[in-house]
C-alpha cells in the first residue's frame, strides 16, 4: 500500500512540474514594449497648453498570422494625477480597428511582418503643475496601460513609469 501511495505522489508531482513549465505556457499574443513606452511632458508648448502625452508601443507575438484580432488599449489614470487630468481627456480607450501607425501601417502589419505599433493619448491638465510634481506622479505609478480583448479579458498590462521631456509631436528631447 505504501508503494502505491508513494508512486501516486511521484506521478502527481511529475505531472505538475512538467505541466506547469514555461515551455508549455502560451506567450501573450501582444506585448507592451516597456523600453519604448513612456509619459512625455512637452517642453515647448503654446501658452495655456498644459498637457502630458502617453505613449505605448506594442509588439505582435503571433508569428506568421496574416491578421491580428482586434484589441483595446486602455489608459488608467489614478491617484494624484487623476485629480488634475481634465475629464474630457479621461476617455482613454483606443480600439485597434481604428488605430494606424502614423497613418501608414494597418494594425494587421504589426511585427513580425510590420513595424511596432506605437499609440497614445494626450492628457489635458486642469491646472498647472510643476514638472517635478508630474514626474513624481508618473514615477509613483499613476498611469497604467492595459491591452485587452474586446470582451474585457486582459492580454497584458504595464504601469508607465518613464517620464521624459519631449516635443508636442511626441519625440523625446535628448539631454
């Protein structure tokens, strides 16, 4: 009897170890490129233009698939930053069926066949806040981006914590 119980325990342990290994887990179909995703504070802006720009870059992990299933890009603004973001810029959900990369690339051309898709949103601020305070809010994790299925299932998410100084077009100013 002891041999059968020991054999059963070893069998279950083996199944769990090999069944849960990283090699059997499907990769996310889309990945947020963390080193390219950021919050940009425009350095030179017109007077009375107080805003932040979010940027998220997405990579396709579905090798060889001719088209990409639709998805949503959702920006969640929370804590201190939420209290200063204008409510009109709080509709932060972007549908992949309507996003293009600089007007040239269709969403079906995500890597590996096409370029990385970068998209974002402009967050208009209700009041003027110092650059240092904005940077602290971003570093504290007040901006989260999620890539979800149309039914709401989360594919991947990431908290944007890189704060950079840039131009109104989204390009980064090198120090």
